C-alpha cells in the first residue's frame, strides 16, 4: 500500500536536477538564524553547498510521489544531499499551519515554534541511547531501499 507524499522541487542555479524535499523538512539558508522549513523557502534564497559555498534558489515547484519518503536521523542532525547541507528534521504533521504564519505546535494552551535546534535537543536521549547501545536495531544505519 503506497502513500502519496507532497514534495517541493527546488531548482538551484547551475544545476540540472532539482532538490526534492517535503515542505516540512528544514533547509540551511544563508543569512537565516538556523534552518527553516522548505515551505518558507523563496526564490532568491541561498542554500549552503559544501562544494561551492552557496547556491541560489531560482524556482520552486510542487510535486507528489507515491514511493514514500526517507528521513534519516544522524548524530548531528544534518545530512548532505546533492552537495547541499540539509537538516534531517522535519516539522511533525500535527503542527498548526496557517498561511503566512510560522507553523506551531499547541500544547496545554501554549504555542511552540519548532526549530532544528529544539528538535535536536528533544531527541538527545535517543542519540545517547545509540551511543551506549549502537547494536540496537533502533540505531542501525539504514541507507534506504535497495
């Protein structure tokens, strides 16, 4: 049983293939105070490229896929995709998302804006567990299908 997942295709200067990510995954953007959800990316933003420094976003399109998605956890919460430094974290689906506002989580009457740093701190116990018990099946490295 396959599930349809919404993605953004992010086209960058001097590249042929777009970067594909869900709107809720975080991207490191030059000039921003930490990564932002891909849904907040704008044409003209510059993503950090580990080879060339920065790459400018020139076009953003919506797409869907029925082959699922891949969201690894790493010890530092980052991953390099298409030479771009990206966060491995995404906003949970339960986030309240009002057009034009930063998505937030409501709990006990309080609103919380989730950031890469906050999520990284929240899963610290899992990272510690994996350092202590690296052979646990929860901590096994999996490079995805195939």
